[in-house]
C-alpha cells in the first residue's frame, strides 16, 4: 500500500513535468522561445465536479472561463491527495512529496517556519534550473517568518520574509499573502509591502 502511494505521488509529479514540457532540457526544443509557458492554477476547496465542463449534468455553477481553459489545455482528472486542505496540497504540488513526511501531521499551518526544507527540490527550483522564470501569486500557506519571527499583529511594512516562496519555494517572484488569517499582510517577493490592520 505504501509503495503504491509512493509510486502514485512520484508518477503524478513526473507526469505533470513531462506533459508541461519542463522535464526536457532546453536543447530538446532548439531555443528557449520554443519552450512552452507553464501556468498552474490551484484553487482551494474546489472539487472535481465543480467545473461545469467536467460535471455538466450536476454542476450548480456555470464556469465558462474555466471551461474554455479546460478545453484548450490539459486537464488532470486522476489526482490523489493525502489531505484535501491548503497546506498539504501546496506542499505536494511543489515538492512531489506527502506532507505527512514533514512536521505537519494534520490540518494546515498558520505560521512559523516553512514546511519546505532549504535543500528540498521544488517544482520552481527545477524549472529555474531549466531556464524558466518562475512566479507565484496569491496564497502561499507553507510557513513564513516575518523579521525572523512567527507572525504577529504589528508587522511593519518592510519586514523581511524568510522561509517563504523566494528562499524556500525557489520562485523568482512572489506577490501575495501567507494564509487567510493573515490576508491583511501583502508581500512582494521577500518584503511586507502593506499591512492593512483593521
């Protein structure tokens, strides 16, 4: 059972990379301009059947834009998750590993150091090593320290972000926030740029 789960996770990660064209060296495409753009959209708390194209008979909400994207791109319909909530899903997508192999044994992170170890290969690090410029927009939710501390209410604009998308995730750019309870803090790359305290 565990071996089968390992194969499923590794297989899914490899299939995603291969289908996106990221696993081939740039020489396979001739020039960098021939490499495909890769856009991954991750939506929290959204089931397979909530996109009307994938569930036309029972879908309750029309999703015309997502339907058009699905019609013109790749749709992965056989994904499995060890946990269906934010943090483990993001960890699995970025590392190809089960989140329960980290200190997070259930639920989600609300602060503190990143789940991603400094030396862990991530999707962004892999893509960068193949000449891609990477970015992430929106919710990070994998741990973040502000001025070297756990999150706090009085975070000043300009606070340094560590254990975040730039140094642990391996992204070139980040524009977003850590998690829903901390949505008041907007981060650009590795600095807090807005604190919208109530």
